[in-house]
């Protein structure tokens, strides 16, 4: 889910996919300039850790990983579609 809309990503999360071979969750999100954007990911029971978080515009920061949830924040200097990857 995301922090941007009451529908939790239906509007701003344009693409999302899992690559089991590389253990990478990736997607494209529509972000708004100056509005912190947060991804919220439910983790499976064994709670894997994120080894790498990256995006093609702005910055991405792991906010927390606890109680089976991962929170990742993205900040962008412009309104844009941002491609992101989380490697587990």
C-alpha cells in the first residue's frame, strides 16, 4: 500500500512486480513534488531484510522494518513517475 491515497496505491502505484530469481520487488509510483511518499509492504512470516533500495529519481530511505511490515519513503524534487526496486 502507499501513503498517498485512501485507496492505498490504486491511483499512484502504476506498476508492481516480484522477481523471485533476484528476490526483487519493483514498481513505478506517481509522486508529487515536496510530498513525502511511503510504500508499505507486508512481509512474509520469515521477515526477510532489504539489502538494497533504489529509485531512479529523488531519494529512497528505509523507514522501518518491524512486526511484519516494511515502510520505505521516497522524496522527489519534482512531480514524476519514479521507478523503484527493493532487493531482499
